[in-house]
C-alpha cells in the first residue's frame, strides 16, 4: 500500500469580469503601442501586475489572449439580437458601434492585418473566438428570416451577407480615411444589404 499523499488538483482561478476586462484593455493598449509581434506575455503580466502562470492558466497563449481581448472589445454583435426583422437585427448590431472606439479598433485591426497572414496560430484563434461565433449568430438570424417568410431559402444574397458586413467595416477607412460609425453603418445596411436581400 502506497504511503504517498495524493497530489492536489491543479486549480484554475476564476477571474472576475472586472479583472478580465482590465486584462483585455491592457492587451489592446500594448497592441496599439507595439503591434502583435512585439507583444509578450511578460509585458502583459507586468502591465497588469499578474503572473505569467495566471495568464497561461486562463488562456493557452498569446493568440488566444489577443483574440479574446478583441472579442471583448468588439463594437457590434448579433449575439442575443432578435428584433423580428432582418433590417431590425442588422440595425441593432451596428447601432452598438461607438465612433471613438471604432476609430481605435480600425487602427488596431489594420496593424493586426500582417500578423494574421503570417501567424497561423493567431489566424486560428481569431477564427475560433471571433469569426465562427459571429457566423453562427448571423446564420441563425438568416434562418429565422427564412422561417418567418421574410427571405426565400434560395435567396442568392444570403451566403454573402457576412462578406457585405465585413466590407462595410473595412472599406470606409480605405476609401474615406474615416472609421465607420453607427450612422454610416446604418445607411450602409439600408443601401446595400437590405436591397441585396430584397426585403
């Protein structure tokens, strides 16, 4: 019979929402200052008075931490939105956009562009944490519209709604050198996406 005492289970600490938000804000601040490649877990730990062990317990590494910080800070989402119409749902999403925050986020995403293309782990984390959940909510929104009879199931624009939405967020800074805001995005939804869907 063994006399060794059992090893204690590794306990994963649960961060409060306030502490988690503080960590995400610090990650985004460092990203804006130095970019993705130069951001380190050491820098995040120092900025937030955390230990690296705590950071790695909560997130597998830098890609997951950055992806979650971006999701936490995302200006609009379809999660939980159900107004009863496609137009209402899309308006509800874009009306969450704050102009000042959108300007910061546009600059941040521009800076991340190169890192996404050269870092497969960051690309994977962004897809898992940001892209795939939003695509799921968008698909459900469109399925509801089909069930209501608002959209035909074979509407050829349905597969391209996500592309159109991303275009609205990304094209304005390139064309006008201005960040998108709620007013611009609302007009964009009404002028581009709603006519494309035929509703």
